[in-house]
C-alpha cells in the first residue's frame, strides 16, 4: 500500500518538483488553497504569441500528493492553448499521478488543477 | 495506569477494529456501550417529545431529559437551572455571544480579551461581535514554552474589558490554562469570563465554582457522548438577566401576533425540540466516566502523554509543538516530522491503523504564532495505552524511511 501511494515517481516529483518558482512576466497568476490543511500554492502561466503556454511555474507549500500533482501539471500543460487547458479534467490528474486517490486526498491532488481551472474561468 | 484492555471492551468500536490505535479523541472520542444503550432505550422504549405530552411516554422522556440536566449539574458542581443543552460548543459559543450582545451595555471602544490559542468556534463569534459593535479584540500571547503569558494578560485586561473568553485546554498544544488566575483579573476588571471547556471536559474534574467563570461550554462528543449535544453553563445571576438569541417553541411564556414573552427558566435558551436522545446519551457517558473516575482518567492520560513526549523527543527530525510538562497538558501531542508534510505523515499512519489528525486544527491564528501551516496531532484518552504510542513511533519511522 505504501508503495502504491508513495511510489518513487511521486516522491521524486515532491523532492525535485518541476516548474517550481515564480514568473515575473505572466498572463495568469492564480492562488489555490486547501482550507482543510492549509496548503497554499500559486500558479503562474505565460502564453506565447500563438496563445500557447510558453512558460509555467508554481510556488507554495503542500504535501507530497499536491506538490507532485502540481509538478506533473506544469510538465503537461506546456505548449497547450487556453482552449486545450480548459479540457483538462480531474481524471487527467489522477491518471498522471497513477495512484489511487482516497476521498481525503482529493483536494491535495487537485490543488494545482483547481488554480488552473479558476484562472481559465476568469479568462473566459 | 488504567487497564485499557478492559476499558476497550466497553467501546464497541474496538470490537469492530481491534487493531485500531485511535489517537484522535481531541477531534471526537469513541462512544461506550452504556451511552449507546441509553440512547437506544429512548428510541425503542419511551420516545416522545418532552415538556409537552400529558401521556406517560412523554412524562418518562421529560424525566430522563431533566435527570440528564441534573447529572450535568453535579458533574460540573453547578445547579440544574444553570445548565442549558445546546447542539455543541459551536452553537453554545455563537448563541452566548449574541445573547451577551443583546444584554450587555457595550460601547464602541470596549474590549474583548481572548487568547492566541483559541479554536475558531470560540474566536470567530468574538471577531464578528467586535466588528458589529466597534469593539477591540485583544489576544493573550504565548510564552516560549507555549503557556499563556499571564504577565501580558494582566496588561491586556483593563477597565475597558467587558468580555474575557478563554479556552481551558488548547486543542493543539494541550496546554491547560490557569482559569482561576484569569478569573481574578476578570473580577478586578468587572468583565464576564467565558470558558471553552471542549478539550478539557471529561479529561479532568471540573468545578465551575472553583474556576470562577461566568459561562462555560463544551461538546459531548469529545467526552464519550454522542455528536450533536453540548452544554452551556451560565452562573445563575448571569443567566437570570441574559436575553435569548434563538427563538421558537418551548421557550416562551406567552405569544401574541407581534410580541412574545420568554420563559424565566433555562427553557428560555432551549428553543425547539432538543436533542433528547443526545442529552440522555451524554448523561450516560458521564455516568460511565464517573464510574472510572475523572481523576483516574486524568492520571492515565498524563502517563500516556508523558510516555509519548519522551518517545517523540528521542526521534531525530521530530519537533514538538505542545505543552512539554504532562501535568499541564490535557493529553495532546502535536508535532512535525522534518521534510514530510503532516498530511503525508497522517496517511502513512493510517496504513498502520493509527488514526491522528493533520492540518491546522481550526486554530489558524495559533498556527501563525507558531510559524507553521499544519501539524500532526495525536491525542490520548482513557482507552489509549503505551502500545498505541509505540505504533505511532513506528509510523513516524516508517514515514521517515519512505521519504528518506
């Protein structure tokens, strides 16, 4: 069971997250917060002239699941258009994580996704 | 130490989950069979509404409900006309603050003094009152060893202070506060003293007379009672002039089309059909705890806490955020494991059947004062043993090896 939830892939992303940092030049800056545990994360996105994601970063604090999910999300959204970003679903996040997510950890897994989703809604 | 093997037999949950190390009683405790049976009897043998029917079942239900009130009064060294049943601490705290707002002559610039370690259920109603009425809300800070800073309290409490509202025991730090000391300051200032006893009640003998408070409230579910029932104690003189803030059936003397006169007794604060089974279940929980003895429970929890503190202190990478003296700790050990988020620690524990709480514990201002966003919290009660602590220690070591 431990291997399932905390398999090396998740731990690697947690310890060495991709896209960790801030963007000074951004089109989107969106904060995501998990009220139950105090996790707090800010997502930054910069689009290029073709309206595709040129750069993405996040900063904040969280558990292994929320940080790994944010790290994976930054990898996957590069080069996507805003329309394509809107098509990302929670199911995609679970697939990326590749582990069973219990009801108690759904908010952790979807912390970065929710920030992304909120930011796209405000763009529309 | 209590014989926890015997005590566990009184709690059906441990029959369903024999391997469970339940270390989350500060969130909600388990229910003894005695309490479940008492509530079952109400539902199966004499269910009826109280104070209303003239038939026998209603009379039995009324008697049992009023007996529960008497049990609560004895338990707190109070009188039965000082005991108001509520749905729990949160309702008690909210309705008390609304009632005080209607009753007290509050003026802009008057002050409320609370502490930095309050649970949101005590704190937010005070914040809201302060913002509605232009009052100043002040917080007694902590000392280095997470005790209340009583010197600062002396400075903060002034003649402008109208309400002092303080927790008896912190739900994060376990710190047991010196209410008697604050009571003296309250008397000097002429302020009303409210005590949130949610984390302390059922863990130690409590006498409202000895504490010297005007009001005290708690939930039943943290002391082996059911959920959805709690108590607001109010000193007779205070309660007599206190205006109600919840309205409905059962709390009135007379109602006409535009006005109502309210009952002169505690009924004034119990609008609508009450949690009758809950009150009966809570009284049964008190009967159960009293049989074991509150002092025995207090000493047992102290021993387990002392063991946990010493075990956790010996693990490298663990930092404690709680009262370090078990005599001043209500059975709560909060901590961080270096490099591992509390959520992950708790998840790894759960795989070893160790139930703890992780997060901000509804005490965000305290988290800010401690400089953390979340903590792991283990809390102990009468059914916990040193073996449960050993499982906790194993869980920490497992988490450390997974995240190494």
